C-alpha cells in the first residue's frame, strides 16, 4: 500500500551534505540562437539565476520567479541543484512562474513519493496480497544474497512528473539550446566529484540532481552513478559564472541549524551533523558573491524539506523574500518592450503532433514486457498522446517488477516511436515479505502468528509466478500457488490465466454451548484444500475465477467438559465441487480505506462426504465494503452474508463471529453456525501527527451487528446480536494495529490489542 512520505525522513535525507571536492567550472557556452537575437541582450549585463537545493523548501523558488517576472527582470542563464534544479529546469524549458505554481498545487505529493502506484490501479493479483500481509517491507533474493530497495521512497511519481512537464523540450539534448541555457549539478557517487549536467535528457538530468541518497535511488547516466548535487555544490554560483553570467541572483533556501531541543535523539543529531557539513559547502559559494550580486534568503522559519503539502505558503514566503530585495532588483529591470521581446524568445517549444510507427521497450533483462503490450493504451498507428503514455507507464509500474518506468519519443529506422525504458528492481524477481498477526484481550485470550511470503516472478516469458506463504504460531499454515497467464485474446481482457493452488492449515477452536453461551471445550481443526482455477483479470477492476476444488477436514478434541462434547468434536469430512469467484476491488487502501469499494462473492456446487454418507452441497459467501471521506473524517460500511445448505450438527459451524470488530464484546468463535449475517459501520479520523514507519494514526469507533444459525432457513434479522468498539489505530509496515475498548450488550466489556489480521 501506498505509504505517506514521512517529513522526518525527508528532512534527514533531502538535505545535501558536505562537498568532498570543489566543482570544476565548465567552459562558458554560447547563448542559444533565440536569446542571442533579442535586441536587449547585448545592451545589458548577463543575469544568472542560482537556485539551491533544500527539498520542499525549494518550492519557494517559484515565489522568487514570480517577483522577477513582475519586475521585468530577464534571466539569461540558470544553474540549480536538487529542488532548485527542478524549478530552474522547468523555468528554463519555457514554463512560466504561474504555470509552475499551478502545477505544484495540483500535485498529490503524498502519492508522488509512494513506493507503488495507487492501489486502485494495481492488478487484482497484487491487491489480494495486501490482505495477506503488508508489502511495505519488501526484500529480495538475487545472485545468492538478500537485497533491499535502494531508496526509502520511489522516484516513479517524480519521474513521471518531470517527463510530463519537459515533453516540449524532449528533442533538445544540448541544454544551451533550451529557451534559457541551463545547468543541473549532480554528484558522482563513486568519486565524490561534481557532475555538471549540460546535455542529455532534461527530465533525467533534473531527477539525477535530486537523487537524494537513502531516499531516491541513484540514477546512471553515461556510465556514472549520480546522486544529489547538493552533496558537492548546493548553491552553484561558480557554475552560473562559468556560463557567462555578469551578475548572479542567488536564492538560498537551505535548512538552518536546529536548536538544542532537537539534539536529544539519534535522528536529531544526524540531521544537525548533515546541516553543519552542508553549511560549509554553502558558505564557500556565498563568500564568492560580489557587490553587484543579489542574495535572496526567504524566511522559511520552521518549514522543513518534507513540507510538500504547503505549496501556497512556500510560494508566498519566496515572494516576500524577493520583495525584500526590491531596491537591488529594480536596477536589473527592463522596459516593457524589452521584456516582451525576452519572453517571446524564451517561450516553450511546441511539441509537434506525432504519429506512432511503433511501441517498444528497453532496459529490462529479467522480464518480457512485450507480453503486456496488448493491455497498453498507446498503439502503433495512432497519434502520440502524453496522457495515454503516462497511464501506460503507471500500468507497467503496477506489475511490481520495475524500479523505474519512463517513456520517450524516439526516431530511428522504424520511424517515430514510443519507447518505454524499464529498470528491473535490483532486489527482484524473487521477493520476500514478512508479517505479524497478534491479538489479545488482556484476559488471557491471545493469538500470535508470524507470516513469511515468497513471490517468484517471470518464471517463463509469459509471466508465470509462484507464490507461497508459510505461517507459524497459533494457526500453522502453508499456501502455495502457481499462476500462469495464457495470453488468450477473447472476452473482456487479453490476459486469461490458469492457477493451481493448495492451502493447508491447522487451527484451534473454542467450543461454546447454545451458540454464544459458555465455553465447554476446545478442538483442533485441520484442513487441506486443493484447487485448479481458470480465470480472467478485469484490468485493474477485479477478476473472475472458476474451477474444481477439493477439501478435506478433520476435527479432534483437545478439551471437553463432558462426554457429549468430546464425541461431537471428533469429525471428518470431505467436500468437492465447482467453485466460482468474482471480486471487484477499488479501495484505495486495504487497511483504513478512505475511499472506494470492494465486493467479492464465492460460491460452490458439489458434494459432501461425511460418516459414510454423500449429500449435495452448495454454499455462497458474499461480502462488500464501501468507504467515503470528508477531509480527515472517514465512514466505512462493511457487510457479509454467508450460507451453506449443510445441516450437520457440528459443534462448531462453518462460519463464526466474535473478536475485535467481528462482533466486538464476544470471544472469537463464540457465535457460529452454517449461515451468518454481519454488518459493521465504522467512523474514524486521521490524526494530524504521522507516526514513524506508518501511514497514519487514526481514532475511531465501530457499531456491529450479526448472528449465526445452524440452518440457513433460520436466518432472521430480528435476532441479531450487537457489539461495538472505540479504538486508536495505525496502518503500519506490519499491517493494521488497533488498541480498543470493546463492549456487547449480551457479551462483555474488554480491552483489545490487535496487530495484523488474526
């Protein structure tokens, strides 16, 4: 699931560190033809704009640009680092300040840095894994060793953003030929030397300059591993001078040193150390400023490098910082006519219409993306559509196999084409996940399970996958599935599949008398299920499956209060039949969803063999969930209806209720039968404070109603039981976590701690 970027993490990691060597100035370039033809260009000093790095604080650069435009100050060259490179590069490509501001305001910065695309866009196969265990903590096994992701967050969203806004300049490989000559500063992570990016792909250059170590994966350009430019030159004054600037306007938005109150933790001390080392880097650049140069340092106060959600405030502060230098800036103003000529000469290039002759892939060595091409919106023979290309890049990213999914228009012997550049995850294609399920009611009733998941992708060029889950603890379990896409081009989709699977578990169940009365015993139930499914995914909406299933079940008593209970808990039966499953899932999160819906129905028709008798068997199990939010307030409604035609007088029915939010106030399994109805209404509010290693804190309450019956003919809504809870929750890297008070009118009050999905 997508996770919110932690401000603390960004504050730590987005800050540039000390320079190991001074940057080597590049030769001064010539002005592009358009700028050289501007009448005023030879009659005034060349003005260079220098924009520093600093994470979200760099959004204040946009406010400075607005003031420069207001005062008719033309910019001849731009040099930027990290976030300063991004703002400067977009401006150099022809975007105006108000366009950049509007673009930044529209961005969902939380999802921009998510480790994967929005859950709604995932295939159903990937969505289902969210209900097994959290995918936030993912390791890999490759070349005989365990590997971990190279960055704390994904750069996919940032890559797509930069690609979208630099498309008009995508044919310009020499940054001297941009509407405004431009340089981005990066760091060679092998040598520690500065790398001045003056040519190549603009989007890649901007991303390379902001390859914050530990946050974003490094980029590789021309055989060099590039990291954040702030490591060597956070305020690249020397780069702007080397480009021929006579006067530089420097905007420094670096993070100031923190106070004593932040130095009481390892995180605070580490951040302070980085700030101290960075300050030496910045100070050298600022000391080189002359009397004609202008230094703008917006008063950003306590705003951090992670405050991307404060775009309007940051832009306003940037404007105020520039206005404070109004007298100095006034000397650089030009007339209306001169500025209009400069604006005309530096406007963005127009992307010409392009008819696609082909769609191709490059970069990947461990996958076969050609298998996915029929599902892409971009087609050969159709016009290039940037929106379609971006959706296709997200679709490829949603497979979970790529660290980067980028696209470019290219021209070669085949004609004009769309090339998707895919970078395999360095820790794939064998993925490992771990999870924890824990529950206790502080009355001695506890359960504890540890889960380990192994997913092996691309066993064949068709995309065959092997997925296994092993669980130890209260409920030992082993599940394994071999999933093979068929590439059939019939029906609603081009991607049918066949799946063979087996699932075995052993579970300890409590036995209660009178369907919800006192506990009278315990039994151990062992189950083995084997199935073979033929299915079809419905894009990212859901999927359908159908196939034969065989199930064997055996119950053995562990504890009984009487001979009758002992006899009734010793059971063995087998079931077999044809099962169908339909699931539609558009929830934004599996845990604490804030919008969307999910519906699933499983049904089986077959036979049941028990005690030498054979009987017809049919069952149906349906459940649905819907979520809607208003601000930080969320309401969810969940309902379940399950029924089987079996009339076995088993002490423990096929379905059960009880436990936290499954009829709170009752013990797990206290209400059971061969048919059940259950409904739950939840309200929760996301708290402003973001916990470490979690998506968010939530406080909420639930109201629940349900019951179970031995025979489905006895279902009555008039006989429902009720329960409820008040809880504090968090969506963590281990799964959902709850601490709640529970109560039921016919049950009892209690305190519950739940982690994961017991």
